[in-house]
């Protein structure tokens, strides 16, 4: 089939990518591109924050503990039952790589489109007679 590698779920992939972007990729870019990488890395954290929040846990506490584990090299996700970092693969929690790829490729495009719409609206307001 078209399986290929299967990334761990429970926000592990997003926190791992965030850590990689902040620790490695950000060193290779300058100027506005650097700000873009940092903003994209922060946006990825919405997934573990939402998992924590929706399960009645503190999103900031969850993020701190997850990021600490990732800094140590662990690829852990958020356990919605215990509120602690966990290896999602031990519980059979995986993400769909094809979906992840599509989301990561399309999200900057969607964000750009939204910014463009915002600019058009702002330009329209500035053209109104006063």
C-alpha cells in the first residue's frame, strides 16, 4: 500500500517539528524568513495545546512538560487521560503522514490567502470617501 512511515500521534509530531524548527532550521535563515519559521513553529503547538485544553488539562503545563521531553530527545505526545507526556506508539496512537504532509503544505498557503483578503479589505476601507 501507500503506507510509508507513520508518525506518532498525540501531538508528538508537532512538538518534535517545533523543536527541530526552533533549534536547527531557525539558525539557517535570516530576517523575515526567520520570523516566518518561528511563527510557523509556534503555530504547530496548537495541536498539543488543544489536546490538553479539551481534556481539562492546563495547556501551558502540558507544553512545558512536552517540550522538556523533546529537548532531551524523547518523541512524546500528550496523554489526555493522565495529563502527562507519553509515548503515543505504546498506546497505538499514530498520525496519518499523508494528511500531515497536506496540512503542512497547505497551511502557509491558507494563511497567505487570509492575509491577502485582509489587505484587500483594508485597501477598500482606505479608498472610501471621508
